[in-house]
C-alpha cells in the first residue's frame, strides 16, 4: 500500500471514529439521578456567546407578580366565570436549562423547584392521547369522539361531528359547560357583545382555530374515558418513569372535576393553569420531556411513543399552520421564531414557560418565567453560540 493510500485509510478511520463519537454524543440519555454536564467547548459551543444568551434570559424575567393566584385575578379572573377552581402557588425565579446532544451545558435559577407550567401541560395531555392511539384504544384520530365517550358531552348535533384531531388541534368549536366553565367564557372576543357571542352559530368542526381551555379539558375527560384510569398514572408509567423524571411532578385537576369510572372516583386533570391546576413540574423534568420529543418518542433505544404519532403531531394544521397537536408550536415559515430553523418546535405556556426543541442543532432550551417577547432572543443567542 502506498504512503498516500495509507494516509487516506487512516483519515477514513478517523472520520468513522469521529462520526461514531458524534452519534454517541447525540444519543446520550441521562440516568434518573445522574445527568452529565459538558462544557460549552465540549458541546461545540462558544462559551462567551453562550454566557451572553444566559445573561439575556436572566435579564428578561417577566414583570408579572410571583403570586400566581393574584396574577390570575388580574388576567383570567376578569373573564365571566373566572373564579379559580384549582390550586395555584407562588412561582420561583427566572430559571433555565440548555441541553446540547443531551448533556447540560448551562443551567441557572432554581431548576429543581416544582412550579406551575400552565399550558405546557397540554403537550403532556396530547402525549397521553398518543399513547392511547399507539395501543389501539383510539382507532383513528379522524374518528368522531362521541362513540368513545358515553356521556352527554358529545351528543349535540355539532359536538357529534368533532374528531380527536379537531380537539388536538383546537379547531373543534365544542359547545357546552364543563366543570362549571361554559365554552364561551374562555377568552371571549372583546369586539363582539357577549350576548351575541354566546348565541353565535357554531363553526364547522376543523375550520377555525380557537385557543380554549374548556375544550382542552373536554379532551382530557375524553382521554380519561378511553383509558379508564387517571391520566397522571398513564403518563408516569409510559413516559415519565422511563425517561427518568423525578417523582416530584404533580398533575392537578379541579376541585369539581371528579368522575365515577369503574366504581372508583377519578379526577379528570386540566390541560393548563387557566383556573388553577395543570402540571406542576421542575425544569429538569421539563428538559427530559423536551429531549424525549426531540428524539420523537425514543429514549435510550426504546420507542415509548411512536414515530408515526410525531409525524401527525408535527404536521401543521389547516386552520393554523403554526400549530400541530397541542401544545406543539411549529415554526412554519419561521414565523414563530425567525432565529430558529423551520424544523424547530416549542411547548409553550403562560408565564412564559418555554421548552424549545431543535432537532437540527440537537438543542433543547427550557426557559421559565421570561417575558414572552424575549423567547426568540434567547433562541437566537443560543444558536449563535454553536460553531459552524
């Protein structure tokens, strides 16, 4: 073998070794009690620029009060039927975690603190629906929901047309009252007199996107009927325990959201903290969930939630191309985050709470209690720190 060929052979072996090392680093999954850290340099990131991103996040803490029940009365409490029916708690400081290739490269604030996460809860809810679909408990997301739920909630002429897909994409225009909250009382438009809005004609299911927590809670109730067991148990058994999440998270419903199933009282959980409740969770467990969704349901060699489900969850809706299955916010046309690639997506909730997921850069960013207007700024600064 000539010297030139030997050199090429060595370079090829080095290339293979480097690729294998990169693949190994890209597929790191943390143990339950042992999450490895990497320096920015080890993760291919500029430490000075990453420090700029962290500082920007810390300086962008929301100006809203830390007393979240007080904040509720200042915002949603002004709505009709706006009284809280679930728990609240005081929030912690602005907090964040940045992952690259699964390793922690930065963390700040109080990431071990269990806090409300508001509508990020919806991504956990849609996950339980996906788990039911994987197991054949739901035959097809295009099926009407009413054959699966033997109660009045889907018996009206309009509600009988609603499919699982409509509920997951928030395009159902479901009509009714659930847990003493009428659908029309959630974020009623200010430009339309309330008496007119209450009696309006319903939009055909699937045609109009409307963010509405009453309808989200209807999905949670429907999923409870399908599973016939509390959704937090489903989530813990099939996702949170396998990904090594702590045992500190709690998924709350409302004081009045109890139903009788199989001779047992079960609480139907909420899809957010609009009237209190929802997922109370720490930032580390949020980061694990973000890593789980970055790998499209695969964790350490095991497919916990099918790749086919993520194909659907990450497909833009016709009525809202920036929204997949709740609460998968898509970056279609880079409209949500101009600094991020179109393939990135986020799980978002009030607060603001953000789990940013970027498969192209193998990055997960958890940012809690930030000004919502700063989200793209955080993302852009983190991505700017990644070497080319």
